[in-house]
């Protein structure tokens, strides 16, 4: 990522901490995820230093029938860091649903 992109990300983290606080937990999330009934694939960056990939695995495990895919050489912002890998994973997921 460019120095400008890194600076924007740092500013976003500071803003998030200012209005969301230090803890970002939602005790109702697991229960709400369990009610989802649409096809889901949690896509996660293998180099995410903000939210560990195990969180993505936990999200996927909480959603009935959901899949999980780890994007290589990708951090927390795949749409900027590796858009081709992200779009490829989305296209593959959608294609599998349309064909199946």
C-alpha cells in the first residue's frame, strides 16, 4: 500500500477508536448470525493485523452452511490491497451458487 493509503487507514483507526471506544463487542452477534439463511462466504485476509483470520472462521462457523476463504497476501482492506483476489473469490462463490 502507498504511504497515503496507510495514512488514511491510520486516521480511520483513530476515528473508529474515538466514536466506538476501545472495545468493539456485540453480545448479540452470534445469535443474529445463526439466523442467516442466505449463502455466505466469509472472505478474510491472511495478513489482517486488525482482525485475526480466526475471527473470520468464527463468523463463518456461526452462520449455517457458510464457507470461509482466506485470501493470500491480503490484510484488512482486500478491496484496496488485492482487489483481483477479492473479486475472483466473489465471482467463484457466485458462480458456484448459480451453477449449483
